[in-house]
């Protein structure tokens, strides 16, 4: 396995990292287990990625890309620019929740806030994948933001995304079930309707 081209082996590492996390959770992603799954030495693994946080960064970037595709497809199916902001937001939120529910361990790894091993900022290419999700929300709520205020649009979209993500986390973790037995889809509808109504009221 270690004789494979470097780029190809790096992709194999990510594939195995995804499988380990999907099957067993983030705790299964150790250097020793990952190297064993790939069929290479730990030294070879660290020649490809300097640490496990870098592996996680690339894995999460891939997950963000898949999530953005799923959310974008749902937005398009709902009618895209021809649909109301509420319809678009709800379609995006439902797709987000569906992804989180279907890929639970990968989603939990994505939102895990464990501090990194270094103080380095996330690279621009990673932040761009995060921004792609936010821009989908921005497109949906743009009609509710007067005068094309880009700063306010970004703030509002970030707040909505964070709210949807928080509700998703509570639903898929089971923690929210201790508070309410309401159908999760109804909770998502309530959240989206409330946020959109707030934007409309502010004008």
C-alpha cells in the first residue's frame, strides 16, 4: 500500500478515516487504527498528514462539500429563486437534518468542537466550503434584507445557519427529546417560520 502514489495514498487515508468514523464514531479515529486500516505504517501516515487534526480537517471539508450539494439540491427542488424565502429555508433545513440523521457519526464529527492541536487558523480553502453553506442561506433570505445590505445579509444567514445546526444537533443526539416530544419536522418548521417572520418584521 505504501508504494502507491502519494496523492492516491492520501485519498485512501481519507476513505478509511471516513469509514472508521462512520462505523464507530470519532473516537475510533486514532493514528494506529487508521494506519492499520490503510495498510501502512504510522510513519507513512504522518508523512501524508502531519497530525490527525489535519486528517479531520480534510475529512470535514469533504463532508461540508457533500452537505452543500444536498442542501443545494433541496433548494433547487423547492423552486430556487422562484420559491418564497420560507420555502427555500425549510427545504434547506430539512436537507440538513436528513443529512445529519443519515450520516450521524460523520455529522457529529463535523460539529465536534474539540480544540485543535495547533493555534493555526483554518485554511482559506476550508473556510470557503463553510461559506458555501452560508451563501445558500443568503440567497434564500436576500429578498427579506432591504437595500442589499451585504453585512446584514451575512449576519442574518450566519445566525440562521447556526440556529438550524443547533436544532439538528439536539434532534439527532436525542437530547431534545428530553425537552419535547414534538415531531422534529414541526420543530424545524417552527424555527424557520419564526426566523423568517423576524426578518420580515424588521424590514
